[in-house]
C-alpha cells in the first residue's frame, strides 16, 4: 500500500459519503447542473482537504455526520474555485479530463460555479456552527480577494513575502479552514485549535510550493496543460522568483521583462527549460520541506493515535507527490 492509500484508507467510507452528499446538492435543480456536478466529482482528485477534515475530526472524537457535512462543504467550495480558475485561465483540461468550460459557454460555467458556492455555503450552515459559517464566508472572501490580486498583478515580480500572501489566499487558507473548522465542531481545546490551524497553514503553503515546482518539472500528460503553464500566463511563482533573482543580468531574463512577461514563444520555451534545469527547483523544494517540518511539529502537540499517524503521512505525501 502506497503512502496515498495508507492515509486515505482510514476515512475511505466517509469520503464516499462526502461525494454522495456533494452529488445530492443538485437534486431537484436543472438536469444540466446535476450532469455538471457528476462530471466534476467523477473527474478524480485526491480529496486531500476532506481527508484532512475527517482525520482531524476523528482524532478529536468529533461527530462523524457533522464532519462529513463539513468535508462536503469544503470540497464543494474547492471544486467551485477550480471551475472558475479553469475558465479564467482558459484551461481545457484538468488531470487530463475536459474542463467544464471546454464544453459549456463562459456564462454557463460561471453560473455553475456560483451554484456550487451557494450549495457549499448551505452545507457549512448545516453543521449548525455559527463560527464555522463565519470562517467559511471569510475563507471564500480571502480566496476571491487573492484571485483578484493575482489577476491585476500577475506580471509583477514581487518578493517572497508577496508570493506567500498570494499562495495563502489561493491555497493555504482553505487547508487552514479544513483543520480549523474540524476542530471547531469537535472536542478541541484552545491550544489544540491553534496547533491545528498551524498544521493546516503550513501544509497548504507546502502544497502550493510543490504545485509550482511540478509546473516546471512534470510533463504535459500528467499536468493536463503545457509545462511552465504559470509562466506562460505571466504568473511568477517561487521557482521563477528564485531564478530571476539569481539571473537578473541574463539576456533571457531581460527579454522576458522587456516584453512585459509575454515574450515570443522561443524565448519563453528557453526560459522555462532554464528554470527547469536550475537550482531554483531544488531550493523551492527545500522551502516546501521546511514548511512540512513546521507542520509536523504542530501535529506532535495533538493526541497520539492512528489518525495523527495518518496526518503525518499525508503531510509527507505532499512533498513526495508527482502530480
């Protein structure tokens, strides 16, 4: 059994219940909405966020039905953000499977994402926890604000601090919510809630850094999009930041910025290959590993048991994954 299967095995039945609950959200609505939701849920995905929520909740002896509802809310919110992301980026494939916007008009795609946001909010309300509802709303606001900031500043090469703010909004905020909300509806004390928040934050940051590394080191078949896809969109991620910082006087770097981060394709291809073969990849990977170390330190303040062991394995998986 590989590391992915090991941490998933403890909550496999609950994950099936989460997926069923997600599918039920379109019952009684337009048939096309049901078809879209079925397509998105069946498109795969590792269900990392609901796995985290369920494992944290079980570690703290939380009510399993509320945890399933919360997990469905979080995963539906995550899926809705992907629907909008794919439309914004013009992505026709995700994990090698056609995206919703490759089949539908932009208007229909946006409305489907909106529907999913609404149903995710309803599921969050079904946990009967006002703090969870507030957290859920604030997290959605953080994600949208991050997307807007990225849209209007994608061609700006900021420092590492700006990069961290961006990936917190994009990814780590929902990881943080996955752990924090599970603690809220379970038997967690104040210190446990804070350690779980730290765990979710550090895990989410590491997850996104590895995503940004894989954007350069993986292949088109695995990514479902061209290698270096972020840079092709003018989006500067950690490997690019490190590379540009070390190669500021390089002709390719100068050409890239001379063309406003949208250079001719031959320059872009050479630059992507240079970043791919540079020390920026290993340095980014080491940065992700440092966040996993912080993540594990926070986890060690929580009760020992098979759920904590599974969360440790999940954290280690983040930097070992190839997609």
